[in-house]
């Protein structure tokens, strides 16, 4: 790995940067410096100010105080356009794609005006440009029809197009499978060797330790220090992030005394991009759903919840499971924790209280009127039980961190009476380390209550630690099952890679 | 995607041909130079204001003040385009009308961009102000408008087709080429589709939205000329174009959410709406039917425009809450 000396020019420097949103101090007097050829990782829990910092560096947000210098030139007025001119490229966590426009048009809009070709040559030019970066996506389709992984890679490629001096990557691997992560890393390392300064923000600490030269840690908007990656360990980083040493722990499995009883049974289920799938999940069991992104795991999970319409047989607790609508599935006791919390399960502008009780209002009311005190007591109790960190139960959920938002959506299966199966799609995506454990614990608590859980995750470590059993999907079917002593991160990764090899061998 | 944009144009073209063909066969009075000329002239104000409305809708807004602005322009014309004026003062008078449009546009755009008011509320306010101002200037229809100007606008023609209509056709074709084939055109659509992403890509989103609303008002003031030519007097009650212009833009393929639309489609829609109004009296049908027919056709057209999504929905079953586009592997299918 290149280790740029102190003589390399500083391509991005933030000095004394502070920013407050209302009463919340998001950043306090932060200093970050990135040199040419360096990969400078930025880590911190959700809500620690990383995104705010990137927003300020990229000109999207104006700082309350402090200076930003890009390529040695002080930025005058904050605007993304100016930052781009000065040589800053950024891949946003939430992307900068125009989903309705074609891939070619999106690529076209991402390069500086001077480099844009004539419109009639746009398609060919875009295809050639993407090929240069080894990104094989069709250019004439709308970006909205690409997979999440493809969108994420496209976002990174777009940020490289203007040949930036400094490149900011905000969680660039959240939607990527192992192979795509490698592809991305190759791109990133290539840039850093070409003397581009890279600021790399990620939740995935092993990834960060593997790639970064220096690591800066943020906690509650304050920088905890900048460290050489060579001498850093995951534990030490976590300690800086949360302010106390914390074991990356998982709750005990405690499955000893369990009487095997199949709760969810699926036979020959087929649907959009998956099938046939046969699977049994027992009462009190957590089954992991692994696989490279885009192999039907999400569709399978959502089909069980009645969001897609599958064919085949699914039964729950002995009776046939109606997968024709979400309501039918819900009535049968099947609850889906969506991977897209804000869009699909929560009402972002409504309070924690409303979001928690919205499915169980009937049980909190009397002759049609809500009993506020009882509602408040219920929400308070759930907040304590799931350790939801909030200013008050009236706080809008959109102002909570990702982890606390997930906990709010988790309150619902706790409050509903007849939950038999929980389907969790990426339950800890965008969730910080401390909150992860709370979520694992909550999921395990439901298992111990006799619920069957099916958890889809792209993090093999999480699956290995949390689940009793992991099934691996490839091309829409289950190709491997891992349980007992075999169950480990390495074994899961191998199975995913192995199934991918199988897929390639089948000559798709 | 590409295919979708063409649906409105093809459908409107087919409808116009079908209605014209049917009428031409049954009514001799329809396919006369006189009637076609009249039809095209009658289309002018709606076409112009709807083109402006399309511009506002492309960036994700509405302008409901256009109706009042047209009235205001007609009233202004009754002061600045009086009979027996010199050519120079008529020229200045015309500029004054465009100036009213420009000022209104800047006012609206400032409310929307600088003060961040929702466009529908901001322009509703402007609508009320302009309506009041028009009534203040002319409390009843009064003040004849210069007939030379009216003649210049309406009787200049190429064959039997008004020159102005040919101009509008050229304008919309050029505008669509600009919208779909140039960097700035794509930028305008991009802002309408997703302002955050557009800003992240370094576009001047504020300027683009501002410009779109100014264009909308200026087009409405141009429409004011043709309205003035129709009523020929300073009437404070011209109105009626706010919802029709939105209807024409939507029929032409514009999306209420912004980012989608076509100027050619808008012109075809305006022509189609005028055609219905032109044709029904020929069949001795009361004009009330025109209103109802137009309403039904708008609903029908919108259902057809949604057809690709409806078909997809029927195929894949219940997607009531399937808002999340997981979309994996779809590219390989395309």
C-alpha cells in the first residue's frame, strides 16, 4: 500500500469546522486533512457527524464556522458546483442518480460541461466510458432499473469522471457483494496510486483497516484523533468510536432446550427472480439468508410477506400462508422488517409514539378514542426495552439515527399479539455498532418467545454471529446450508463465492 | 422509457386525425380554409399559455396565475395598444405587455425560489392580485384595441395557415429538441425529476427553476396578445386558462411531479382541445358536451399513459406497498 509522506500536497483540508442543526451540534471544531495519494478513512457511529462533514466538504452544506480548502484553494461560497470546479468528486451514500434518466444521460451529466460529447454520440461515449472502469451495465436503460449494487458502482464511477484531485466516498459498499467490493477496491486503490486523495467513509471496519492509510474517528461531532491504519485494530477503533471498549458481541443462542417444531414451511415457492425454494424454519430459530446481492433473497423474503405474488406452497403454523397481500400475511402472523425503513415502514415526519403504536391503536383505545396515558406508557416501556435513544417520544423518527429508527420499527412485532414469523431484510443496515447489539438482542428475544425468524443480510459476520442456521441463495434457489460448528464468517463467504463460481460455470 | 414519452404524441395525433376525419366526412363546413384558419387561431392563446405551463411543470411546479395574467395583458393592451397610435408607440405598448409578463414571472419565481413558497400557493396569491388589479383598471369591458395590431396577429398567413401557428409549431419542435437533445435541456428535466441529485451534480437548480417560471409568465403574456385579438376590447373577465393549460400540458405528457413532458405534446393537446370545441357546434351539439367530452378524454388519456405501469402491476400482482424498487437483475432483462 502506498504510504504518502508528509511532503505530498494536501488536497483537502477542513479547519475549525462547526455546524449545528437547530439545537443539535452536529460538528464541533473539526479538522481533517487529506493528502494526495492517501486513503483517509473517516469512521464513527451514525449521527457522529460524518455525513455532515462530507456535506460541508462537498459544498452541499454551509458550515457555521471554519474553512474548507480544496486542492490548496480556499473555497469562497459553498456550492457543489464550485467544489467540483476546484477538483472535488463525491460518491453520495444516497447517490446522485436521476432514476428516470438513462445511464448514458446520468454519466453525461456527471462530467464537466467541457468534456461532454455531442448529444448524438452520447450513448457510444457513455458505453466506452463505463467500459474503461470495467462497469458492465447497459447505457440505454433508466438508472432506476439497475440493481442497487449497479447503482452504487455507477455512483462511484460518476464521481471519478471529472478526474478529481480529492475523492469523497460515503459508504460506497453498503449494497455490494464480496466480488463487487473487490472491483470497487481495485478502482479506489488505482486512484490513490494516481495521487488522488481519498476520503473513505464506511461502517465496515475490516474494510477500512484493509484499505486506509490513516483513519480519523468522529464521535458526537468531535474528532477523536487521526491514526495510522497500520497500528490500528478493530477493537481499538470501536473503542474510539463509542468511547469505551465494546466487544463485537452477539446474544447467546440458548437453543438447548428447544423442541423442534416447524413454524414456517415453504415448498416449491417461485416468484419474480427466485424459486423454486424449499425451506423450513422452526419455532425459536433464527435462519440467515445469505448470498451475493441480487440472487433473489430480497424477493423471496418479500414474497413471503405478501408484497410480491409468488406461486407455490407456503404454510405457517400448520395452516396455509396467504401471500396474496401484505395484510393477509400480517393477519397470519408474518411481519416484514423492510430493508428500506424510511420509505416502507416508518412515517418519517411522525413521532416515535405514533410510529410505535400505529398498528395496535385498537388495543390502546376505548370506544374509538385513544387513551393517551396508556399509549405513552406503552411507548415508554418499548423505548426502555429496546434502548431507543431519543429526546422524547414526540421526536419525529426522521431525526433519529438509523439504529434508533430500526428499533422503532422493531417495536411493532413486539406490540402485535400474534407474531409467528419475522422476516428481516438487512436489519442493521446503516445502524451503528452500539445499536446493532440491541437489535440482535431484540431479534433473539423474539426467537426465545417462540417466533421463527428469517434474516437477510449482506454481512457474513452478522449472519454467523446471530443465526442458528444460514442458507445461501444463488440464482434464486438455495444452494447451501450451514449450521452447527461449521457456521462461521469464513464458511459463509466461501459458500457465497462458491455459489457464484457455480453460477458462472453454468454459463449464464 | 423512450417508448413511454411517445405515447401521448401518438395518441393525440391519432385522436386529432380521427376526430377531423370523422367530421370532415359528415360536415362540409369543417374542412374549409375559413374554418381551419379559425380553428388554428382559436388554438393560439391556449397553445402559448400551455407551452409556458409545461415549462413550469417540467421543474415540478404549477402556475395558476396565468389566467389572471392573460386578463391583465388584455387590459393593459386596451391602454397601450389604442386605436390611431403611431407604430413606435404601438411597439412600446407591446413591450409593456411583455413587461407585465416578465415582472409577474420574476415576482412568482422570487416567491417560489427565494421565499420557498409552494408554487401553487404562490401563484394563487398572484392570481388574486392580478385579478383585482385588472378590475381596478377596467371595471367593465372598455377600450378598443388597435385593429392594425389585431390584423397583424391574425391575418398574416401562409396559404390558409396563420403564420403565427407555423411559428408556434417551429417553437415547440425546437423546444423539444432542446429539452431532449441538449445539456441544458436535460438539466431542466433533471431538476424536475430530482432536485437533490441535480444539485449534487453541480447544477444551478435555483436558476433553472427561476427561469422556468419566468418563461411561463412571459409565454402567458404572449398568449395575452392573442386573447386580446380575440376579445378586441379591454375586458377584465377573459380568464379560464389556468386549469385548461395544466390539462393541455398533462394531456401532452407532462407529469405533475415534474421532469416529464413535451412541448410538441402540449401543442397537440391544445390543438385537440380546441378541435373538440370547434367540432361540436358543427354537429349542433351544445358546448356543455364539449366540456364533458374533454373531461372524459383527459381521464382516458391519463389511464392510457399509465398503461405500461398498469400492465406491469397486473402482471406482477399485488404491489400496493411494493414501492421499494429492488430492481435486481432487471438490466439483463432489458
